[in-house]
C-alpha cells in the first residue's frame, strides 16, 4: 500500500466517523425534542383537566342555592378559598384558590399543579379587583423539573 492510499484510507475513516458522529448527534436531539414535547403536552393536559374540573363547580358559595345580582353578597376577596370543604369535594370556584397537588405521568414524574383564583375587573380581565365582581379568573400553573418553563393556563368564569 502506498502512502497516498494509506492517507486516503485514513481520510475516508475520518470522514465516516464525522458523518456517524453528526448522525448520532441529530438523532439524540430529535429524541430530546420528542420527550420534551411529551412533557409539555402532559403539563398542558394536567392544567386543562383542572380547569375542566373547576368548570363543573358553582360560581360562588353564596350562589349555590339561589343566584344573586348583588356583588356585595359574593364571597369577599380576603375569604377566597375553601370554607370547610376538602379536595375533591369543593363546591365552588374560589375553593381552588391556593390549591396545589402533585401528579405523576408514565414518561415524567414530579408535576406540581397549583391554582390561584381572584376577582377581575369586568372591563379588563388582566386587572385584579379588590372587591367582588361577576368575573373570577383562575390561573392554573404546572411545574416540573423536566420543564424549562412553567405551563400556565388561565380561564375567566362569569356569573350569569
């Protein structure tokens, strides 16, 4: 074997190893993105499940029996949260204020789900209200050590 043939053989082995390394790197990045997407989809699903559960509840403790048209009879902002109920037996939306629980899924563990409930202005859903209104905003946050950013879903409930 001549020197030129030896150099060509070494060069082709080097080229083959570089192609193989790039292929493996691309494959690893693809798998990482797929797993990350599954973790985010699960987090969105957990947040949406809690919002759907909250949708089944009454607007306020004071409207369980008879609807009200008077804002002053609604639960005061300082009293938002469960009265004497314990999860999963909450009966109105604001019982979920400061709610939190942990959940696990098949491909990732240690999800933490929390919720905040507060009254918002009837003209601006981004503006918290210090007095009761006919609009309550629920922010559901899902966190996990496997998420780069927390997942936050928001829903506005309106008393009819």
